């Protein structure tokens, strides 16, 4: 391989690694939508194509050395290029990647994104492994790709290893199956521990009444992952209970996040009250706007310098604060007084007992529009609501390739499945 080609391949690998990181951030970002994410993804895949087109010499010289856990983005790109490169690449990835416990967790995303046609069959051949960690990853990957059979799910829901059962629950979310109900019901009714959110969600998809009782137990136990499910499915009294949890400082951020998906006017009131708190203001503003439709711009936001000063002031008081960048760090800081004045003029237009998304009464069309246009980080929860309200009949995999997501949205829009979003979820459970 000539020097010039070596330089080109190195550039493809570096650029692809950068764009992989940008896509990972975009998928959870509050300021990226599906169209903007498509642009990032297109640039990533063009560099991956460049690695594949450079030929087999790239595999030994660049891709295999890049399969190292110390650089997750580079390893993920190398794995995706190997998968897109054909049978030989798959065999090497199986040997060098899935067999390495440190590297294995990094392969879920590239395995889920890969477009090679025989991948599901190749992954399915690994379902007979007796290594629980590997089995859990394979099951989780097939679940993410939407290709795990119901027979395998039913069997693995009863696996002795908790990691495998957890991955099988991802497959159980794909659709309501009669053969899952008995097992899920038994798991939900176990009194030894508070059910995890994945188990509760699977139970709700399958219409099990005990799933809502398990969700209530999880909320009472202050399990933060259950708060969103409670907000999505609860009635007015349930949202009042959720608002009360704002008094608990360790849960406050998760409660505000959940309230934004409730769509309730009472939740908007509660969020408004936290817009003067420098630590919670951005999250409160995001949730408030998701319900009311207010756009945080112009006079409704603090200037960047003001937001920075508030953040710096908080950090000076909390020397142990985690300074790792978070998606919510990119949210605008609301000007609480201006938002409160606006809310005073429009609050009467919002009816108690109704659910709203961006100021519109929530129905199927509004939900689907939200899945197409909402910020990327909020779409994951909206997709969960779609699955819950349709018993798994309608799903949008919000981490799949953008083209696949748009095709999923089109299929949902063309379906005749009824989606009722105003009534509490518990009313539809058997």
C-alpha cells in the first residue's frame, strides 16, 4: 500500500472516529433533530465506506489494531468497517472482538448499525454459547435490530443469568406475545426486589395490570428509571405524587425530566417553580416548553454570559461536582420572570386533565410529528410511549440509522393501529 493511500486511510479512520463521537452525542442531544443527525451520520458512513473500499490490506494494518478498548470511538468505527467489509471481516471481528470481555460492550452499537444482510443469521448462530456475558450481548444486539424471535425471547426470559434475562426483556418489548405473559407476570409479582424499569415496561407492553402496580412500588422505592413510565402512564393524581418528589434533591433532575413527558398543566406549574434554581433551571425549562410549546429564545433566555456565571457560581459552592459534559449542559437557561409572565397570559388555554405536547393536545398525529421533529434526546421516550400505547405493535428504534427510522415512522403513519394518549395507561391493562 503506497504512502499516499496510507495517509488517506489514516485520515478516513480519524475522521470516522470523530464523526462516530459526534453521532453518539447527537443521538442524545437536546439541540439536534433527526435531519441534523442524518447529516452527521452521512459523513460518518462516507468515511467508513472509504475504509472498506481501500481493500483487505486495511484490515491488518488499521482496523484490527484499532480494536482496542482504550479508544471506544476508533474501536467502534473499526468494528463497523469490518462488518461492512464482508465475510472475512465478520470472522475477524468474531475472533478479536466478541471474544474480548473488555471490547465486547463497545460492539453493541456498530453491530446494531451494520447493514450487512447476513449479520442477523451470523449473530443467531451465537445464541448457543454457554458464556453468559457473550449471550447477553448477542441477545441485546438482536433485540436492538428487531430480529430476535419470540421463541428465543420466551426461553431466555427464564435464563439463570440476570444479564441474559435483562437482554431478553429488550426482545420482549418488541411486541405483545401471549407466550410471554405468564413469565412476565411471575417476574413482576416477585416480592424479593423492586422490579426494574425494563421489566415494568415489558409488562406494560403486554397489558399486565400487575405491571402498573410494580411501577407504583418502584416509584415508592425512589427508583429513578420508573419515574418516566409513571409520567407517561399516570393520571392527574399520579402526576401530583410525582411533583411531590421534587422535594427530594437526589431525584429532582430525574423528576423534572419525567414531568416533561406527562403533558400535564400541573407539571408545567411545577417546572416553572424551579426556573430560578441555577442547577435545575435548564431542565425545568426544557420540560416546561415540551408541555406548553414556548420557545426558549430572545427575551425568554438568559444570555450565555449569565448562564455561565450561574453555572460557575454553582460549581464554586460544590467543589465535588461532576464536571463531565452532559446533554443538558447544552440547554438554554430560561429567564424565569419572563417565562412566568408569559405563562400567566396563556395558562387558561390549557385544560386540567388533558395532555399536551408543545402546546397541542396530544394525539397520534402530534406524537408522530414529535417523533419526526423533537430533539433527539426526547425522541427515545416518545418512542417508548408509542410502543406502550400500541402494545408493541408500533415501534421506532431511535438509535437505528436515520433512513431506517424514517421508514419506521412511515409504516406507523400508514398503519391503522389506534393510539389513545389522553387516558391513563392503567385503564387499558387487563
